C-alpha cells in the first residue's frame, strides 16, 4: 500500500521535516489507515533544535491518531475495526500519526466506542484523555462537585478547553484561568462560571501561603502558575498537573504540603495501560458533547504539509482548542 507521512530528520546541527513517501509495511504489527490526527504540544517540542522528545531519526511525527485497521492478525482488532492510537512511543520513538498509514503493536490500540466517530475522537484526543485522567485523579483524592469551585489554568488551550468542558458536564463549578482574556466568551460557552487572568489565581503577595480559594485544580501551565496555585488551595485539596507551557521549574516551599495537606498529582497519559485508556474513552463517549460544541473546539483542519507552520503557531501559545490533521489533504 502507498503511504505518505511527515518525516523529521535530526542531525547534530539541524532538524528538518517534510512530507515523504514511506517504505512498505512489512513484518509484524497491525496496520491502520489513518483518517485523522491532531496537533499536540509534544509534537511542537519534537521540532525544536536540540530537543529530547525525538528519540529516533528519521521518524514520522504525530503522537496520536485515529483510523481503521487494514491488516491484522489480532483477534481483538480484526480488519475494519475503528481504533485510537495515543502515547507509548508513537511519534517520538516509533513512526507516528502524521501519515496516511501506521503500523503498531496490538497493545498500543484502543477500541473506539461506537458512539464516537474517528474525527470526534481526534477533536477530543490526547487533550481529553489528559482531562479525564486529571479529573479521575482529583476524585480519587476526594474531590466532588459539592466541594466548591475548581480552577483550570491554561483554560483556552487544548487540555484546558477539554478539562473545562468535561468538568462542567460532571457538575463542577469551574473557574477558567487564561492569559487570553478575549477568550472569555468561548470559555463560558464550555461551561466556565467565571474567568480569571493568569495573575489572579493566587493572592499570596510574597507570602508562603495565601487565602484558601480552590477546592481543586487542573494545571496545564506549570512554572509560577503552579506555584501560585499551591499557595492558595483549600485545606486537603489536590492539584492535578500535566503541563509545562509556563516553565518546567517549580519554585515553592513545603508549607502547602505540611500545613494544609495539599496533594500534587502528576498526570501522565503516555504510558497508560490499554485497559485504563479504554475506560477513559468509554467515559468520554458517555459524556460526549453536542456536535456543535465539539466543532467549537476545532480551530482549523490542515494537511500534512501544513503541519510544521501550524506547530510553530501552536508553540507560540496562540492556538485555541484543537488543530486537526487530515492526511488525505497532504
């Protein structure tokens, strides 16, 4: 079968990416014809010179995709199965989802619930998986809708948008934090009851602890934003942290942890077991937003050749919601 993909090539001095013909798929593995993929922050990092995300070269980029099984010897995934592929080494260690086809081990596949189309799965995508993982972790640590307001940082981005939407559908009173105040109407349409600026989530004023404001938090930013959150959580509350767009360093003190019993929960959806990932997607199917709401999350749809420029836009922090990739557009 003919296949094409966005191939990254890395040397000691340069990094490039271009659409190329791919070699024939031979040997073991399940071959999936990709119908949709989507841009993620890790894809943008993979095109930064000197990055540690791209573990192999040459390599087809793309950390997630959805499609139809075209070749299989696995009873659980016969030909014609609608599947989702996310994380593991996709697009970082093994050829990824910015392509027309991909070959992966059976353990990397997640069956797509019949309530979700492949396009809808990519609108939700890794962002929705991260949102579900964050909400699940918070609830396992005692959070419930009656506890009070929760805050979501970086709320206009992919993970933030889906976290806001899903938390609101579960009955939480969501305060959306963003540095883009012009997105207030969009965030309210997702279910946020209030919008606060990036500098308004904490009020410690240089103190090690501030007022106890939030019953829970989903942090998609990291850096000083996360440090501010920790200082202003209610007693016994938890913060689910999954992002680093605001920086990978965390400068804080032990006081939020030892005087208020705050829990900092790290969220990873890359190495998640397939059974757990399937459970998240069954929950997502049950919480499926309206078609109109899903479409409001899509900023645009692009072809393979447009990905590098779109990733630069993505890295700048100007993207709202999701950018989908249709490999048929090349």
